[in-house]
């Protein structure tokens, strides 16, 4: 009885064939993000790894929405946002601490207008589209009122910077990660 010189060659060949088939299937699958799920709570972070939060954990209308270091554990509700479906593929982003909505200040149509929180009244300036950028987690957050997107001014990583609305230019400072917390 003779033993094969390379007993694992057949197994290796089978494994490589399976890998090639898997790679072909993955390459043919379109890259897109799954839709964000209404009713769930998310932490929204910038590409600079800073969280989107209401400044000072305020309950006031007009409080700025800023970028700030992620607070751990996830008990910091001013960094938590619930997605609430409003119809037509739009959402409210409701802050879990204040119960108020992410809003374009003064319903402004100007590029560079600041983002704040305000009572949720279903105005177009407080409804948002979540446009997927990549696989399952990154989005552009687009205003229904202006079609401008949430933007970190000049891509700064300065703590406390107020977020703004700005025309979409596909910059990384206009892309945000949504991490489901609940």
C-alpha cells in the first residue's frame, strides 16, 4: 500500500475553489448600506470618531448640536438619537435626553446654518433622509428642507464644534457612522 506524496493537495484545491466561488459571489453583490431601522437608538459619530451630541446635555430649544468625544458607558443620552420614521423615507432624529429633534436653526436655507435641537413639530427643517455611503454603518444625513447634508465645518476635529448644513461635496466630513445602541 502506497501513501500519497502530498495528501493535503486535494483538500487545498477544494478550499481554493470554494474561496474563488465565494469571492465571485461577493464581487457581484452591490455594496450598499442596509436602511437604518426606525425605532432604534443610535450613537452618531463623525469620521474623526467624535459623537454628535446636544451641547451641555441641554433641554433648551436652540441648543447647539456639536461634536464631542464618545462617552462610555453608553449612558450619556445627549449622544443618543432615536430614528423615528416620518413617511416618504424621512426621519426625525430625536435626542434621548431632551426628547427634541435635530433641526436646522431658524429653518434656514443658507449653507453653513447651524444644527440645533428643537421641539419636534414635523417641519421640513427637522426631517432627514439617511443616504447610505458604505456597508451598513455610514450615512449622509440630508435635510428634507434644503437637500444640504450634515457637515463638520472644514472637517475639523476640534471638540465642541457646532455641526452645520452644507451642500453635498462627498467629503468625509459629511459622512457619519450610526452605531445601534438599542
